[in-house]
């Protein structure tokens, strides 16, 4: 597998088909693996340091999510094959699970969203088996009772694939700290993907995603929450791109 150095992390330089084949291989290995999908926001967070650095250090698959990262890699003269966004990967993963008989568990999003996403996806992919869904209350990670309840639900369901939608870095930290206890072959933190599949949030049109403008569409959907992230925090990527050129 071709893992390349990229800015302040590494990237597994794979196409979408290669990614699905690698996930399939990791499921069969049953080693409590997990996947991260870095975008501009993750790169900026990694530069600040902290717990997210550990998440990346131990990840089994690191996939480039976002056209800007592909543009930077091309500028560096070391191109990344394909953008692997979590929201594109998620339905293909469901398709793979339906075909191979892998079971799934969805954790996260607002109340009822994970269940609605499961309902929609099971209609869409015949044979897909989502063995459980749960939308935990705010602050659940500091509530021993809630954490025990989640652990029991996941262990009882025995899924092959765990999808966690809690936002970065909360979802990645949850996976890192609990993966060995939960014993799920592969876990993925996929942010808003549960909302997209539930029909709760609209995805950007394909032409916008293809031209690196998904962030602009998302701001219009939730300006209060996302404007600062995209228009202030993520602008640091320009300075970081220059900093890491030639390193």
C-alpha cells in the first residue's frame, strides 16, 4: 500500500476502488482497525497538536478528503490519486456490506438521524443489515453509564463496521479510545454522512464538490456553525502549504 508523506501527516494514496478493497481486507483481518479522512480542517487541527496527533499516529487508513489537499499535493509534485470523501465512501461501504454480508452499526448525529439513515440505506441496498443505531446525548463521553450502555449495544450487535458521526476530533478520539474494547473489525468517523443519508442535510451539487466548492455550499446550510471554521480557521491552510513545500 502506497503511504506518502503529506504536510503534517501521511496519506494512503489510493483510488476509491483500492480503498474499498483495503477496507474489505482489514475487516477480514479483524484487528480493530480504523480509518480517518483528513480534510483541510484536520490538517489545521494537526498543526495545533494535541490528542488528534495520536489519532493519526495509530490510524490504519488515512484518506485524503477534499480537493484542496489534492491541489496542494499536485503543487508539491507528488499527486494524490483521488479524493476519498467520507460522504462518497459511506454509501459505497454500505453497498460492499450488503454484497459481502457485513453488518453495520451507526453511532452519532442528532436524535433519530442515525435510525433514519439506516432505514434509507437498507431500502437502497438490498441485503444491508444495520444491527443497531444510537444517537447519544451531549456530553455522553464523560458519562460512565452512557458509555457502558453504548459499549453493550455495540458488543451485542457484533457489527463488522462501525460508523461514528460526532464531528472531528470527537469521533476519532472515541474510536481510538474504545476500539479495542468494542472489538469491531473496522471503524470510521464520517462526520455529517449520517445526516446526508437521513436527508437531514443536503449535500453540495456534484459540480461544486468536483471543483472544491463544497465548503461554500455547506456554509449556506449552517452559517452559524460553519462560517468561522471555513472562513477563518481553514484559511491557515495557505500558510501551511507553503511551510511544508519541499519538506
